[in-house]
C-alpha cells in the first residue's frame, strides 16, 4: 500500500481567529499557504484547492495560490479541486497550470469539473442553460491541448482554433489531469473516454455506494481502449486530538455554512442527529486520528482507490485548529491508515 496517495483539500473557507473573529480574505489565503507548507513537512502527498466565487471562500483562482505554495515547498503535489472548466477558457487553464508546473518542477495537477456551484457562470458571462454543452466542448478542447501540439478545433461556445500553438509547454510534455465526478454515470463514461484519471467526490452517504461507478469507469476504459487509472476519492472531515473535540470544533461552523448553502437549494436546516449519523455511517471523517484512520482504511479497502483526499475544514474553524488538523493528518492519520491496510 506504499503507492497509495494521501491528500488534503480545501475550498479556502474563511476561518476565524482564536478569539472567534473572522479573518480577512488575504489572511485566509496566507493561512492556506502555511497549511500547505505544514502538510508537506508532515508527510502529506498532495494538496488540492477548490475554486469558488462566494463570500464564504477566499480562493477563486486556485492556481495562483498554488503558485505561491510552489515557491515554499519541494515535494507535495499541487492541484485544483476543481477547476470549473465550463466557465473558463481551456487555453488559459492549460497556460496557467503549465506555468504552475514550471514553478513547482513538475508537481502541478488539474482536476477538471463542472462545478457544484454555479456563481461563476453569470460572473463570466455564460448561460446556465448551456451547462452541459459547455463542459462537453471544453473538455474536448482541453484534451487536445494536453497533446502540446498545434490545435485545430471547432465548437459552438468558443471561437475556433486553427493550427494554434499554446505556450508555455510543460517540461515533461505531460500535465497530470483528473476529472472530478459527483455521481453522474455519464460523467464517469466521459472521463474514461478521454483516458483521464477519475476523482470521486463522495460527500454523503455510504462510500460503498460508489463502487458501481468505479466498475463502470474500468469497463468503459476497456471498451474505449483507454487507460483505467487508479481512482481517487475525496470526502469531508476534520481531525482533532479527541473525537469529542473534533465534533465540537467542527459542528457549529459546519452548520452555518451547510444551512446557508442549503437554503439556496431548498434543503431544511441540518440537525445534529443527521450530522452525527453521517460521521458514524456515512462519508464524514471527523474525529481523533485513530477514528479517522480506521474509517479511511475501511473506505479505501472497500473501493480499492489509489488516492484519498480529506477536505480538512468545512466552515470557519479557528486558525489554530485547522493547523492542528493538518498536523495530525500528516503525522498520525496517514501512518495509521498505511499500517491498518498493510496488516
């Protein structure tokens, strides 16, 4: 199990300081850079930063923050989680991540997605009625750009390209590219068709229910004649020294963000009983290092994934608690998971 990859993900939630006061967006971004440095120091393999355009989150351009992290780290993989390709330009996405790849000496990864939030569409002048066709056309173009050769391409939602060469090119000739999928069979099949690695966003319910998607990905890749890469998964969680401390630090801030987003989507306010049930039986990895490690090991074994990313904060958890969560994940959770799986 030594080839398993363990990552941390964040959307750049704006935290509070240890007196309970919200920090500035600037400080929140600098905090993520500090957490990334600590993650590398404690043995974490990968970091993914989400793209959001909402007041609760500080990161709207993951690759910019990742570029800052690249200059302070040497080993950790640096990726987005996700880049909302539908409301971006594939050429610019490739250029930004090939630049990140240069700054990080080949550690850049892009995880493409359609996005579970839609604020970027009106912000950048896109029509939500084009949600599906935008992603389909843009991932097709992005796949061509990854060949790092002159591109000729025509679509309906972007100006065509004729023998267009795009710079800078990567030093290795290869930019690692995943597709993030939240549970659509069509998205799984599309990912296999292009030969991209699959990253499953498992944010609720039993992780075992995603096993059919992994099987679908592998069967589709075989039919398309592409490579079925090791599948990754990412799920929310929070690590503290004890189970009780983890829940009490996480719950009040998580409830605020969950209810705020839920109100926009017609969900009722979350009850503490639902929260506890998701920790016990679902896909929330919240607790002490031992509790989180045992639950991670069960999910990894059940699904046979090659990568597990923990979304290590949800809401405005205090600065010091976030740093402690990163430290515990790297120094205690990851070694324990490896030991459990090896045994």
